C-alpha cells in the first residue's frame, strides 16, 4: 500500500510541475494569466505529451485568441 501511495504522490508532483511550466509559459507569452487563460490549463494538461509538446512549440506563433479558440472548439 505504501508503494501505491508513493506512486500517487509522485504522479501528483509531476502533474503539479507540468502545471507550473504551462502557467509560466502562458505568463511569459501573454503577460498575465487571466481567467480565460487559466481555464485552458486543465485541457492543456489532458493533452497527450506529443500533442502538448507540439502546441507549446507553436505557442510563440499563436495569438491569445487563436489559443483560446482551439480549446473553445473542444467539447468539455
């Protein structure tokens, strides 16, 4: 049981680290993390690693509106 709890803790730590990286990238790109940008963090975290990497590589070329539109089109 301890091993399972350790795994859960590690997984939470990894997810928290990914969240911080995404938040910092969005802040660096758009200057602030408002309610709309904050709302797309969970959907970003749910992307596959390949899709997330691809999107993050495109981030410097996307406008705020384009980024938000990508997630507005996806069903919740």
